[in-house]
């Protein structure tokens, strides 16, 4: 069952399929380039979805069959001063909103995934790519560098040598190469991308939302702290699970040899 969300956005489509919300960047004529409006609407929609207990997982994708997101809207760069650009970037960040979003976010990458598009995918928790997708950080070709977390998140995900090469050459790589680098979790034939993504999203959506939230937080600590701090945070977050009904339900269901019914309490 699919239903449109009540609120409408200029640059986004938002629909619900049971416990999954699908956010589609809807500027196909501009290859879904991220302009200021898209970033603002993206952050606003996440705020709305965060408070909706019926939404367990968010999928982000691009409209049309060409692009996931072809990067920041380059037209907006023209004539912008350093201070203007800084103010834009210090404003509410869509990348940070995804990073700290308390539910899993999956990037369903259906085409060009470049620059800020690749950075947005990197801020997501899982990246599922079509065989037709391509990836790159081509900012260097414009005389600039990645500014949406690319130098940091790409490096943490695939390692300094590979990230350095992508960022210094601006080279575009295909989906299989991205998979080999560990940049994406799965590469799927284009006509099966949506079905496979929904299958994974639904599998995650069955879990306890509390455990999902704490698991996301714990995993993210790994690349932001040393091992001792990370292990300590993990213990705290693990122990926090014991305050939930879902933990009691999960353990009881196992012992009673039945499927758990997690309520998010
Ligand atoms: N910002 C603004 N507009 C963009 C854009 C971007 N990042 N990417 C594409 N577009 C626009 C094009 O300017 C064009 O607009 P127009 O029809 O008004 O001329 C339209 O989207 C279609 O792009 P086009 O280049 O004709 O499509 P394509 O399918 O042949 O090529 C790309 C697609 C993505 C390879 C190519 O558009 C591209 O290289 N884009 C820029 C990628 C980039 O450098 N991103 C990092 C930005 S920091």
C-alpha cells in the first residue's frame, strides 16, 4: 500500500509504503542537483519523519532514470562570495540531518551519484546502487573541493588512498567499482533496484526502532572515537536497550519460539 504524505514540497516527493518513507529528490531536468530549496526541504521532511512513529526506515532516491543526485546545484555557485557560501554551509545541513537521524536511512542510487550527491549517500546508513549508477567527487574539476563531508566520510568508509584518488582526480567510477571499494552495499540490476531496496528496508523495519536507533548511534561512534571510548559507549547503549519493552519482547519471543512484535516502547 502506497500513500502520498499530506504535505507537499516543491523539490521533493514523499510517499509512504507501510513503515517505509520514500523521499525522492524531484528535479530530474537538473539531474536532481541539490539547490538551497532542496536542502531546506530535505531537512524539513526529515524533521517531520523523525516524529512519526509509524515510519521506521527512510529511503532517499532521485527522480527519473538518469540521476540519483548530480551534486550541488552549480548554478548557485556563480557569483557567490566566500562569506555567502560559508553562511549557506553553516546553516541547517541536510547531510548532518541524515547523519543524526534516529532511524536508518537508505540511499537508493539509481544513476549519477556525484559531488554533493555522493556526499549525501555517504551520510546515509546503507547505499544500494543500480548497475547503471556511477559515482564521483568531481568538485576538483570546478576548482573546488568536496564540502559536504566528502573528504571525511569517504575517507573513513573506503580508506585514505582510494578517497584521495577519487577526490584528486575527480574520476567517475561505475557501480561495480564502487562496490569493490566498499562504497556501496549492493549493486542491483536497474529494474530490480526498487524491489530489492524495499526488501532490505522492510527487513530492517521489523526490528525494534529503539534497538535500531541505538545501534546506528553505536556504529557511528566507531569512526569518531578511539577504541576504548567506542567500547565504553557501546556498553552504555547496550545497557540502555534493557530499559525497553522491546528487549523483553525480543528475549521472550526467542524463548517462546515465535516472531517478536516490537512496539518501539
Ligand atoms: N548543478 C546544476 N545543474 C546541473 C548539475 C549540477 N550539479 N548537473 C546537471 N545539471 C543540469 C545541466 O546543467 C543541464 O541543465 P540544462 O538542461 O538547463 O542545460 C541538465 O542538468 C542536464 O544535464 P546534462 O549535462 O545535459 O545531462 P547529462 O545526462 O548529459 O550529464 C552529468 C549528466 C551529471 C554527467 C552532467 O550534468 C554533469 O557533469 N553535472 C555536474 C556534475 C558535478 O560536477 N557535480 C559536482 C558539483 S560540486
